[in-house]
């Protein structure tokens, strides 16, 4: 009996000295922005990931869009932030400036559209991975266009504006960074915003404003008012994402029956504008490797395609973008999707977020109003903008 007990103790001692993995799963905390409407999709993806990676459990928290930045800033500066967070690139750049994000190595970016990855780099380094994109198209009223050719540039739109049966467009030119995005299409940044080329672009819109080719409300109104005016057939062209077609179809079926789509208006450089949502991993996150693995799973070919079909957003996975879903169309909705996806092939140079971006937006948007209302010469106003931004950035 004593011999048996001695053997049993010896076996137990050996077992206890053998290294073994903790059977307890690691809990990865994952935040999204307003994705609760797609909870079945999210829960299914999480379930698949956990099945393939039983050592990792995902705790998903959906944050209201209005609270995203405030809650994220507080969390990343704490000792216990989420492991993976869904953000927009502008706020991502702000956190990168503060040294609050984990740098992602180039080898983890091979599945993505290269131009999109380039657009996310800050000082040559990558601190986020893309999740999904949108790229505005030109939604237009065929009846109001009459026999005029659909314009491909802002300059072409200005030329045909006098011949149209309604206002050309409501450009929501003082909303967020709209004007900066337009300027970017001409190779204009805050560094040369008072150049002759920049003056010409501002004058292009000022001329349309003064001659009544765009509504007087263009100095203040947003894309929501532009949508309303389009549905009321008061404007010919509406620059917006393909998802707006559903709103037009539901709320203004008569207008929808006269609607067609074309590529977005471009500038001198011919590149397209786009928007992104991305993923970041806080520098203080406890499960960085697991978070990166989950982000790559969320953005693989299959999961991107399923998300695209559910939401009408654009994939960022290059294999998904090459799928027939983004190549073929048989109705207006699918035509818009194909055009949007094709635009991602030419997005560089992309507009880069800068330090104090919100303040820069306000300075530029105020300048638009001053120029339209003839408060001073366009040159003097833009010289003032240039100097204000220079001071703001400490240059």
C-alpha cells in the first residue's frame, strides 16, 4: 500500500512539473461603432472565430457613434483598454500622434487593397487596419439633365449648369472636410491653399453660387438637405454613397424612376474620394496578437463579402473586390456598387488627416462662406486661411 501511494505521489509530481497551457480562455474585448443593427452577422463571425480559436473568447461591445471618440480616448489612456476598436481614420491619426496605438507590421497587410493601406499610414507607419469603405458616386436626374452629357469633373458640371432644368447641385461645401476633399482632387493641400490653382477652384464654386446655379443655402446646408432637394427634384446631381439610393427609392419613388448613376466628379488629378472605417489596437491592450488575428479574420475574403451584401459597403479585401459581386450588375443598385468599387482602383493621393484637423475644417469652411458672400477677395481670404493654419500647426 505504501509503495502504491509513493508511486502515485511520484506520478502527480511529474504531471505538475510538465508545462501546460492554461485551460482558461483569454477574453478579447472588441468595440464597434453602431453595428448593433447587424448583430446576427457579428455574432456569427465571432462564433466562427471562437470555434477556430478555442483559446480566445470575444467580448463584443457596440458603442453609439456619438460616444465613440470620447469613450475611446478615455479607454486608450487607461491601463485596461479594449483590445480591438473600430474607429474612423481621422481619430485614429489623432491617437497615433499621441503614441497611443500599436504599430502593425507590413506582413499583415497583404490581403488588403494597397492604396487603402497607403492612405492609412501616418509618418510612414501603419497603426490601423481597414474594415470597410464607401466611395461617393454621382446620382442624377435624367429628366432634369435633358440632352446634356453627364459631367465627369467639377469644371464640366459648371459648364453645363446654365443649361440644366434645376440647380446643378447642393455641394454641402461647408460640411466637415468636404471642401478639403474637393481641393485634394486638384493637388491642393493646406500647404498651398492660397495658390493660384486653389483660388481658381474656390472661384469656380463662387461663380456657380453668384449666378444661381447652386442654391443660396449651399453656404450652410449639409448632405441631408441635399438629399431632400434631390428627392424634390430641385437639384440635378447628388454626390453620395450608393446606400442613398435606397432612401430615394423608399421616400421618392417618382424621382427614383428618373434616376441614374455615374462615377463621382473628379478634379485635375482624376483620383476618387472615399471614406473608411478601420480597426486599431491600443498600445496598452493586453491581447495585441489575438486582436490582430481577429481583425484579419473579420476582413478575410468570406467575411468581407458577407458584410458587403448585408450593408452595401465596399470591401477592403482585394480578393473580395475582385469578386463577381463587384464586377456585374443588372439594376441601378448593383450598377452603383460596381462603379463605387471600381473607384477604389484610383484613390491616390488620398486626403491625409492633419494635426488639429477639426479646427482646420472650421477655418476652411468659414473661408468658403466669406468668399461666397464677397467679404473680401478670394486671394486675401485664402492668404488669411494659410496663415491661420500655419499658426495652428505651430509652423
